[in-house]
């Protein structure tokens, strides 16, 4: 064949496609019939075309071939947690997230016989302690060569303030300890998952995450040495919801926004993303549907470029951590990686006009909100005033209204429920929002699931 096949056909512009669609609609309005508006303020069109882009999008910085399967383990006892971690690794986990609630544990015992060169280990500490950070550093350096050690310590004092309403001690002392920890680790961890689980829109999640990170960069600008800034290890912890393509675009937009912000501070523009499925849309009734939800959410995370994916067990809402639920959640990721080939192509979403358009719009809208936050005193100031909390509650209320009106469907819960499904005797832990009355410095941001009211009423009728 002397010339390419498609040279025989004339190109079709987006204008021509729209005219053809308009004819086929037989008088129905194009905008009313085929364009839908999201809570993010984005008009989603029926098709996207290359001529809508002024220039070709840049190649993403993420590598979908390198994503890690993570197992989260809450540490009640270091020896038990170590056994659970080693068992998970044997069964396919490539990364471990230890959730540590007390500094009175033996780090050496916790990390015993875990290969810290080949296995990513994350330690999320629900307390603030420079001494404990030193213990971790000493233990990891003694068990692995320093240059290859891939242990990450997650410390997020602003995230803790937003969630609990209080500093660990007070603003000055918390920031002082935080400085010491960052100097030891050269790591920065920002948790966006709270905003998603509380009902913030995707645009709000990105904007608040960026403003959250900016508070740290502002504070640390003169604390971290110039050479350390370029190697600063930055991690975002993100919850992924069920809006499949939007969630792919969210993670892509997050990387772009971070690169823009970091370049202003001359900080490492690369970041790591740990993704976990949202809790907001999970249910206790028809709980097996949770597996479908978490599967598509993990798929979004992979295609969006998450570095580490920590799945949520289908029964995490109402059962204590158990071997079966954790095995199923891990196997979901193993199937995606080893049987569905979700690790064979880097940046698989690159060049998809719809996703590229969503990424650009989400980033632009988030940047506008970020600029507004900064011009009005910054993230901490707006948390103190209650502005962030109010805006999240407004978005959550709108989403809740859509759920209550069945515009937003959770199968088996507000659509096609199974009346024979009984759960009262299955609840090992309380799956509902539990408000503890206490004095707080600011109003905390509260995580709440969409189906809680409906489930409470069903339980009463069992």
C-alpha cells in the first residue's frame, strides 16, 4: 500500500460532529439532552475532539507499571502486626501501611524480618513525637542500606487539626516538633482523604489539599536547607470515589497542581500518591456491592497514576479487621495487576480527550479556589473561621439530597434493596457517625457516609 489508509478520508471537525448530532436529535435541544452538569461545575459533553485543544497535553509524570499493592494494618501489638504484615507480603502485598496509635511499641519488633529494601513500609503515627521518629530511623537504618531504604513516616499536624478540631498540644509546640520530624526525615505527608470522606467536591479536595500543602511549604521555607528541598519526599494520601473518569482526572490534576506549587518554593516537583477507596459511598446492607465499588475505585487510582493503592475491605464498616476481608481486598488488587494487566502500560489515560479535558478543568477550578483561600488569609485561617467546614458541609448536603432523592444511586441501599437482608447481628463495630462532645479549638471536619440515616432506620425495623 503506497499511502496510509486514513489519508483517503477527510477529517471531521468537532463542529461537523455536533451538526450531525443535532440533525439526529430531530429538534430536541442539544444542550438539554446531551450535556450534563456536575457538582464540580463542569459541563460534560457527549464527545471530545482534538481540535478543542490549543496544544497537545504533556506526558504525565506517573508510571502505572510501578504501582504497589498495599495492606493497611492497625498496630495494637507490634508482634501481632509484624506477623500480619509478613503474612500479607507472602500473599502478594508489596507495601505495608502500619497505623500506629502509641509510641510505646518496639519498632524493631514491628519491622522484624521485613525486607525494607524491596517492601515499601509506611508508618502513619496518630501522635506527634520526634523521639519515636528517631526510633524508626534508627531501626530502619540498622536493617537496610540507607540509600535504598523506602520507609516513609507520615506526619500531618494540619490534617489532625482538621479531623479532631485540636492541635496535639498547641500551634507553636506542634509546629516546633513538626519541624524536627521533617528535618530528620526530609518527608512531607498531606492527607486529602478527610475532605473526600466528609463530602467535599473533587475541586474542593484538590484546592484544600493544595492550600493544606502550602501551609507547610510556607512554614518550612526557611527551615529546610536548599539542597534538602530538591530531594524532599512528598506524599499525598487520597480517597477515591466512584465517579470513574473524574477520579482518574483528579489524581492527574493533583500532580500538576503540586508541580506548579512546588516550583514556586524550589521544592521537588515530584510527589507520591497513596490512594484508598472512599468510605462515603460504602454500605452495610448488600455489602458485597462494596467489592464492586472498591474495584472500580482502585481502577481509577491505577489509571490516574497512584503509586500505592491500599484497598478497603468490603466489610471494614461493620467488622473488626479479619483475615478473610483483608485477603479479598488484597486479591482484588492482585487480579487487577496480574490478570487484568493494569501494570503493563505507563500513563494509560494520556491523550484521552475526555480525561485530558477533565484534568485541565479540575486543575483550573481548584487553582481558583486555592487563590481565593490564600487571598483570604490561608488555609489555617479559613479553618479557624469555619469557612472550609461550611463549604464542605454545603457540598455534602447537596450530595446527600441527591442520594435521598435517588438521583445518586447506591445499589442495594437506596435502589433495589433486599428487604430480607438483616444486619443487626453482624455489627461488630459501630458503622455510624459517633459524635463525642468535647471542647475543640476549631469545628472539626466530620466524615459521614451517605447511607447512614437510611441504614439506621432499617436496623430499627429489623
